[in-house]
C-alpha cells in the first residue's frame, strides 16, 4: 500500500464552531501530497452538513476534525468511491464504558469537562455559542446516545482510516478514541501527548509528523495507546 495516498486530493473539514483557517498551519505541508481543498462548513446539524459536502472533490483523502470527522466518515460510508482515505483528528466518538459502569464513565467525562472549564477560565475565554451551533451539538448528542449507529457507519467505511487523537483532549476523552479504534481493527490509531481538542492547530508539527507518515506509505508506526 506504500504511496497509495500520494497525489490524491486532500479535503479538510473543520469542527463545529471552528473555521477553515484552522488548517492554515498544516496546509503547506499537506500540499506535498496532493491538491488541498479546505472547506468552509456551515454551522448546522449533520443532515445539512452532509448536503454541504456533496459537491466536494472526489476521490479524496478526507481529514475531519471533531464534528467534521463524523461528516467525513459518513461520506466515506455512503460514497465509498469518493473517499481514498480518512483521517479522523480529535473526532467525535461515542462514550466508551471500557469495562466501567455508566456512572463511572459519566463521572470521568465530567472531570474532563471541568478541566476544560478551568483552562478556559485561566485564558479568560468564555465559549460563545454561535448561530447554528446548537443544531450541531444536538446531532452529536443523538449520535452519542446511539453508539450502535456510529459503529454501523464505521463498519461501512472501506477506505483506510487513521485516528489521530491527543491524550489531553477534554472535549472527546482519549479513552473514547481508543475504544472506537479497538472496535475497528483495520483502523490505525496514533496518539499525541499534547494538543487538546485542536491538536492540528496547537501542535502542528507533531500532528503533521503522524499524518504525513500515514500519507507517505500507508504503513504508519501504529497504535501507541
């Protein structure tokens, strides 16, 4: 499979409440592997987002961040010939029990959210919901409550998949990413020590090292849980 993804069009999909400029720090390096198309997505629910990406270039390697990862995965499942490869970077994944009770899982997630709140407070930043963001959050909540629907979509993906996730992501705990990758053994899991939920923005060099290795030869170093 070496070199199989080189020369493909690369389409970058940002997360909910984010913008296309998130990819500015990594786009020049990605252009070594093919033409890069950065989509500006509307703030909307999943159905509207799927309509928005219907006209994107194909076939392509899709790089989806957060909610953009779900959009990319659905496109790969519904239109397999349109997707040559898939990178899910700090993507949404359904809550994972990992052998724990539901109460313990929810408590752990609350700890992650509290850490995020402290971080935002330290920065003097308060999240401001924007128009259309709530529809997207409702879509993700529904998906989180129906993990079987998520995994059914994931099983329908035929393209190679790289899951690229930061260990200190307080939006989507790394345990969720590890559990999802474990359910789909053909996926490659790559964990980065730092970078939070927006690792491609906060740690572009580390993110590129993992993403480009995968684009280069399709045989990354593998999981490091």
